[in-house]
């Protein structure tokens, strides 16, 4: 019952955040086209503040009834108290020696453990089991996922970082450029929410592999890059929505795939290793590709003359070649991700959550103690011996 209430509160907070994001998007789009009065700004601000405070109201509504309930007094039988006293009176176990004895062959346990760790590095367990850090880092699945992430996140991050300059080169007004940035932020949030929920629903109902969902996101982001490359009038609005959505969607998919394939024991380390793909992809595609080609186009407009100020480029050609290359790199990431889809298709056809349910059932069974052992032959409600026995 408590889990149902917590889940209900979680969904309520989620719906409030989605409503806030939707409201902000509508205001951002309408504001440049409609004249807002002072009363309009105050009303808009009041709506935003109300939506921001609603999660606190939801939490208070759930927690206040719990605080009003009186705690159930716990009764510890006298036999249990005597057992605790006897346990405390036992002497402490002897301290272990500072240095363990050497192995029979003369090698220390530390060196033996290091050799054993290296031997196990290339002997990966079954997918879904707990990998060691080295086993995960050298596995083909992790390498494929890392390359696909470099191409996917690196490309979308390049578009986000250069969005203001892209809008300037295409002749958009500053107000419109601000709208693009806001749209990317809102759809980044939407992508993170939708990717988690949609992929989980598809996986539970249709056994739709999560890596295949990542492949679909990468393919969709190619369309966003091509909209920037060919600079169709008004295309930057759609590109900002698509790329914001795809950038946000890739992160929860990436981390969910890591936890499902390599286990949770070293998840935090593998989580941060996967996040390294973001700066690597950004450096390659943003600095070495988009930045370099933009500077070259800017120099061409100046007739090859050096400049001491900020180098600018105006026209649709400034980022055309860059984003064609980025779209090609993202499509390469899509093809690479299909390798992971093929390698893990049998794993995702099975029940990937079976071991978690089994562990949960075992834990619940261990916590269920027979009533006679808990009460110790006494009436647990009033602490008196049970007159119905004997």
C-alpha cells in the first residue's frame, strides 16, 4: 500500500513538471507574437510559481497523514532481552593478524588477487550479471555502446553549443534565437522523461529492446542535423525541437542499457565512464569539425585576410558541410548501435527483471517471522501470557 501511494505521488509530481514545461513552451512561442501587458506578465509568473509549488503540496498531502498516525509500540519479550544480554557478555573475537600468511608458492595474496583479476578480465559473465569494472570496459558491448554514444551525443551537443551562432548565420533575430535555446531546453527535459517511460512500456509489453530504441533516437537526430545543414526557411524551429528531444533521450537510454547489461555492482563507475563519451564527441565534432569549417568559411568571406576580432560567417553555407558530416557521423553511430541490438536481442527477449523479483521475494520471506517466535508465547498486544495455550 505504501509503495502504491509513493508511486501515485511520483506520477503526480511528474505530471506537474510536464504541465510546467508545456506551459513555458507555449509562453515562449506566443510571447514574440503577442503584446503582454504588466497584468499578463504577473499572471504568467503566478502560474509558473503555482506549478513550482505544487510538488510540495503533493508531498505534504502524502506525509501529513503518516505523521498523525500514532506509532505502534514495540514489545520485546523477556527471553529476547536475556538473549541480548548474553550476546553482549560474550568476549570479543581475537583480532586478526596484521599480515596474512604467504601463499604456498611464496606469492602474497595481493599479488595473487591481481593476477586472478587480470585472468578474469576477458572472461565475461552472462549479460545482466554483475561485471567487474575491467570486464565491462573491455567487453565488445561496452565498446560498441561507447562509439555509438560518441557519435550521437557528440553531434547533438555540437548543435546545442552552436545554436546561437547558427541562428545568427542564417539571419534569425535575437528574439528568435532565444526561442530556439528555450525550445531545446524544454524538449531536452521531454526527451529524458519520454525515453524512460516509452522504452520501459515497449520493453515490458512488446519485448522491444532498449538498444533498438537508442538506434531510433540516433536516426531521428540525423533528420535534425540535416534540417540545419540545408537551412530550409523556419527549419531551425523544428531542428531545435528534434535535437533537444534526442539529446535528452539518449542519456536515460544509455544508463539504463549499462545497468541492464553489466549489472549494478559497479554501476556508478561505468556510469561515469559512459559519460566521458560526451566531451570526446563534442571535441571531435564541435571543435575539430564544426569550429574549423566555420572559421574556414568566415575567412573565405573576408577574402582570406586575417582578422583581429571575432570571426563571423553569414549565410546558409557556414554550417552546411559541418552538419552534413555530423549527420553522417550520427548515421554511423546508428549503424554501430544496430550491432548492439543484434548482440543483445536474445537477452531482451527474456525476463531481464526475473533476478530482481527473486531477490525481492527472498528478502520478504526472510523478514516474515512466525508469530510465535515474535511474541515468545505471550500476547503481543498486552504483554501478558497467552491464556489460550496449555
